């Protein structure tokens, strides 16, 4: 049916499964609606069709939403016209409601909603959404200073606006559109394009392997938002246990890892955890929280690197450094060791290492006193040792 209008169904495996369980004798029916509604955000229209009516949206070959949709009827084919008329009447009413909510939201700028966040509790022990936004702003500002200082102003602006769309009627009706609707409202308010995009990208990736933020501002905001969630919930004892993870902290941890690896930011886990802890009101348990958070990150890293084809022995040999150096550097070292292990020199290297280990005593060796080196050959050997040590140290 969709091809009859040079279109294609918007891919939605979950909706297909849902509808297949609702109908016994499926009969597809093509319906349409006024093109006037296409002025509304594409995601809003698709969500209304999907969530309220279980209709399949249709887009053209360029991915632009059309004013057609498909209903899967459970009646005889000869009743298709009746089904079509009824479906079009219902979707028109649904779109009118969506239009009302969206246009109502446009009447108040996002920046004028910032103070309203003070009236919404984020979490009983973590304060309001306003406090959440300030924490994200502080952390995002720090991250920007380390990643790209020229973005600091944009990042701070995006952080302050990041939760304001949660107060709109559209997001109250369709929570899954948080961020997406924020992007449209920010554009309507003439906010900077990258700031607007960041409001949507703060929720990316939704899971490891999902699409990542395309803008640097969005990536920084996403990192700050997720890190604040992880550290804040850890600080009040709400850490995942067993299969229980009500705040999706495991998923958010993997999302942080994905952004750090993909973008190659020169930030260690220690850097970002320490910066996140500065937002806490009670810093007495900072050391304990940091240790728990770092261990939580490390527990996600091993299975992740295993899935990428690195051996457990290689991972274990390098993972001890995971808190101290950037994750991209960890990945580079894993790859370097993996490639070296596949060469014919690897076994010779192991033999040499074992010999050195057998020669060197287990007891602690006292530090060298350079002033006692009296022979010229001793001093030259020490100079050579120092040079090699420096060269190797820069590679470790």
C-alpha cells in the first residue's frame, strides 16, 4: 500500500509486534490526513499515530513524513472504506489535541521556564529539577574547558535549558519526546542551532550501540547529564543491585563510555568522576563514592572489550590503568598488545621477561645514589638507562 503512493512505512519493529498480537485477520487500509498537520514536528505526529492509534506512519523515499498512514484492520476487506473514514476522523481529533499542546508550549519561551524548574522535584534527596540543571551546568562547564573551551557558553546555556521542556504539555502527554520537543521549542525561541540540537542529543545514546550526539555541545551535555545521574544516585545509596536498575545507571554508564571512546576525549574516568563529586553537598563520603563509581565503570569495560574481540588476558593486563588514562588510550593499548601478541616476536619477548623476573630478587631494591657512581662506564650506563626509561615511560 505504501508503495502505491511512492512511500515507505516508518520502520517500527515494536509496533509490528504489538499489532500482530492485536489482530487475528489483518487487513491493511490506507488512510490520510490534512497536510496542514505536517507543520507539526514529525516525531510528534508519528508518536500520536503509534501510541494512541497503533497506525503506521508513511514517509517518502527521502525520509520526509507524508500525510498518509496505514491501519491494520481486523475486519473483512469489504469494510475497508468504513475503517478508513473512521480512522481519519479519529486521527484528526488526535492531531488537533497535539497541535493545541505544541502551540500552547510555543507561547512561553524555554528560558522563561527555568525558574519553574524550582517547583518540580527531581528526586526527594537530590532536590529539584532546577538544582539538577545547575549541577549539570557546572559539570558541563568543566568538561567543555577540557574538551573545547570555545563551547563553554553554548554548553552552559544548553544545560540550563535542558530540562525545561519537561514542563510542557506535549512532554507530559508523551514523555518519550523529551529533548526532541525541547529542540523544536529552542529553535522556535531562536536559540543557537547547536544549543537546540544539544537539548535532544543529551539523551543519546539511549543504549550502547545507539546513535551518538552529532554536535560537540550535545556530546558534552550528554556526558554531564549522565555523569550527574550516576554520581548523584550513588551518593544516596541508589546503586544497581543484581537485576534491579530502576534508574538505568548501567545503561547510562555504557553511554558515557561510548561517547568517550567514540570522540577520543583526553579525559580519564578519574577526571570525570572527581569533577562530578564536586557537585555533591555532602563531600564526606566522596572517596567511598568515587571508589564505587570507578569500580562500576570498570565492570562495564571488561565485557565491552571482550565483545570487541580482545582476549581476557590482554584486558586484565591493561584494565588496571582504566581510571588513570583516557579510555581511547586504553583501547589503543589493547589493540597494540593484541597485534604484538600475534607476531612471532611475542614468545621471545615472554621468555626474556621471565628471565628478567627470575633474576631480579623479590625483596625491595634500594634506590640508586647517583653520587656514588665513580666509574665513567657506570655514569654512561646510568645516562643510557635514564634515557631509555624516559622513552618507555612516555609510551606506557
